[in-house]
C-alpha cells in the first residue's frame, strides 16, 4: 500500500522528485547565455481621433487603432500597408493600443525593432503585453514576430543559441521558444516548456532549462 502511494505521488508530482527547480530573478533574461545587446529608441506617439501613430527609423509609421477598427493595426512603409496580426482584431473589438517601449539592434539580417505594446481597455487581457518585432532588410520591411506575453516579470527576451537568433516568451504556465528562420521567428516545441510562478511572481523552471 505504501509503495503504491509513493508511485502515485511520483506520477502526480513528478518535478518534486526528479529535478531541482530554480526561480528567475531577472525573468527570462536569466535563461539566455548569449543575450542581444539592444539600444533603447526614443519615439513620439502622435494621438489622432482614430489612432496613435509612431515613427520607426524615420522610414515607417506604426498606426495603432483607437476607433478606426476597419483598418486595424498596421505599418505604413513605402506607401504600402503591412497588417499586424494581434490574433484579437478578428473579434471586431477595439483594444486601444499604445507603445510601452521600443528597442533596436543590428546584425547581418538588417535592423530589428522590438516593440512592447499594451492596451488600456483589453477585455480579459489583464497585464498582458503584445510584442511586435519589425525587420528592415535591404529596403524591405518584414514583421517576423507578433506574440502576447503574461507581463508578469516574464518579459519577452531575445538571444543567440547555437548561432541562431531566438525569442523566449512567457504566458501563464509556459515558456515558448521561437527560432529565427527565413525572416520569421518560428515556434519550436522541443525547446518550449511548462513553468511555475512562485508567490513573488517569479518564473520557475527546471534547473537544466537554459540556452
């Protein structure tokens, strides 16, 4: 009976017996051995009746909807609209986006801009933030990454693993890994993992989980 109970507990709480866990003081940055050094960008948000406009690299304009839901959120570059898929606009709800921060870095691919967006009236979004990465490469614009994160100290982070760019995001009880390939950050399930959140809102992971 005791042996059966022990086996049952091992099945229900496998992490207590199999692997040591650690909690991340600096969020997802603690998991990255080779982080990307980014530069903080200055920007102005121009508020109009229907949207917020933000200049990016003096080449493009980010347009975030306030009331004009028809057009949604997009980037205007070389007289062309690049629609931003936030995975929510299809519901026909206006979320009133604004920019929390913008950073950039350069490599052989071009210039990357990392934007963190939030919303003042996001239904059921709580403190979540929307992460948008824009790439300028050889006079062309790409949107390689659009994902939400929990906003609970697990800010989306970027680094290099085995010579390749990658992004980590956190959403509630999981960490997602996205690997850069062909102008996109593609989800990699093998490097993604379930995580825990402790009483101080730190993300906790198995000790062996790092890049």
